[in-house]
């Protein structure tokens, strides 16, 4: 699981994965703690910091789709291991606010991985184990011709 | 299943993913998924999976790559239905 974290193409300030808790071919669970010092809290919102939905979505995509995708690709050949990836669609519902410093758990279940597209049903829970966000996120492996 | 029946089923499958609605008015074999209907390549995967479910066939990677128009899809469906 550590290997997957090392393969992630993100770094601070845009890495939103701390730990992978569980992983298999069909699902993944991971966690992240939103640093209270993140720049975006200064402006979202003025004097009332709440984690932006796009950041929650990004965290869910990084854990739920990218980490799971890397795990699935690691079983394949070397070419695919080096593949570049892209987010292709999200359809989210935001149910509760996530405040600075909160730790969240992301649970993702694969709907399918075919024709280079991974589509997952993803949920995010806060430290009280209550559902804060859920939705469907898809990503694709880009073919070599789109690289560079 | 007649050509027309297959094409009508394809039309119903692609509808939710079509971004250029004009393309649906003149839906025929020459209709191109990416250009005429502006279905993006990620959604084309969903179209193919829906085609598999609707016709109870399995579409392989090579067939998927050759599926550019409604006519291509129809031919692939017909071929798969015959060898099922």
C-alpha cells in the first residue's frame, strides 16, 4: 500500500491522501486530514473556513479512483504503470460541511474498469463516521499519443 | 433484428450522452459519435457498456476502437449477435 502512495503523481499542496487503509481489486478505503493551514481556507469562506467541495471531490478522486487505478494497473504490464491519467467526470452530492483540521475516510467501490476507464462509486465520512459526501467519479488512462 | 431496430436501439442508448442534440435529428449510419453527436471518449465507454447490456454481447478492445459511427456500431452488433 505504501508503494501506491509513492506512485501518486501529486505533491503538496495538492496531495490529498494520507493513508490507504484497505485495498483489493474492487474497492479501496483511505484517509486524509485537511490541514487547517491550507491556503484556500483564507478565502472559502471569508472569516468562515469550510473545505471547498472541489477539494473534497479531489480527495475522493485521489483516494477512490487514482489509488485504486494504480493498484489495478500494477497488476498489468510496465507500459501501463507509466501511463498518464485524467479525471473524466464527477457527479457529487455534498451533505455536510468539512472544517479545517478534520480527518475524513474515503470509501470507493469499482463500478467497472474497462476500455481504460475506471468508474467508481465514492463516499466520504467524517470522524464521527457520518456521510459528508458521495458520488460517482470516473477517470481514464491516456494513450501514449496524448502524452507530452 | 432488422437494421432499423438496431439503429433505433443505439439511438436510445446514446441519447443521454449526446452533447450536440442536432446530431440526433439526422441519426443515420454515417452519424459519427465524436463529431456529429459530440459524445466524449470517456462517455463512449458507457455507450459501449450499455450496448453490451442491451444486446447481451461482449465487445472487445479492437471492436471498441473501430466504433466511430452508428454504422460501425451496427455492424459490430450484428457480427457479435451472429457468433453468440
